């Protein structure tokens, strides 16, 4: 499994961060490649999201499902078709990350694990002479870039202003 985790400190309480993260359809505005998100459910376990992506000459709709929630600390999900992938958002208080002029801070983590070898070649209509392996190798760096961009934009929306965000990025041995 390839893995990537991006974390940072945001200057709002964990409960506020958690409620914000439950609004998954809003994530479409954070990614260059995510065109829209269609929600079926209320955000609780069993809720499905169709994530419509486009990149290069390809378009793809991934279906994810919320598998568990632990308010206000965690939202677990998995992809339910075409690729073996899962992840979570985790939120925890971060008293060490609170500057003097801020009342509270939370550490936010976005984690995704996926098996590139499990990608179904029939899931995407590939142009002639383009292999699924080629697509996977091109998309893997985009996953890390997009995870980083999403976390940065979540911080900006939560805090109401742009700032330099100190991101911690961890990747598994075979990762992006």
C-alpha cells in the first residue's frame, strides 16, 4: 500500500474543524482535478460520495463511503469501486500550537492509503497506446500535491485568511 499523510495546526477548536470537514461536497473547490462531489446521505457512516475527477484526457468518478465517525476527532472513509483505497481525517487539540494571540488550536491530519496495483484497467477509458501503469505513475505525485493543497485551503477557510501553513508530510516506503 502507498500512503501519504499531511498534517498541520489550525487555529480553531477541534469541534469546529470536525464540523467543517463533514461538509465533504465543499472539497470540490479545493482541488484542480476534482470537478464536483455528489453526496448521498447525511455524512454519517454509510454516506456515499461520487467524486468526479478530470485530468489530462481522462475523467473518472470515484465512489467513496464514510465507514466510521468519532465526533469530533475522526472521519474514516474508503473507496468502494475500482481501487483499494481508504483514509481518514483526524482532529485533535494542540495546546502546544497555540500562539499568544490565539485562543485554541487543533492538529488536522489527512491520511490516505491505496494500492496502485488494485486499480481496475476497465474503470477508465484510456487513449490508445496509454497503459494503466503509465497513468498510475503520473497520478501518484498529483495525489501528494492535491492532499497538500486541500489541507492548506481547509486551514484558510477555517481561519478566514491566508497564511503560511507549516505542513508535515509523511509518505510510506512505496508512496507518492
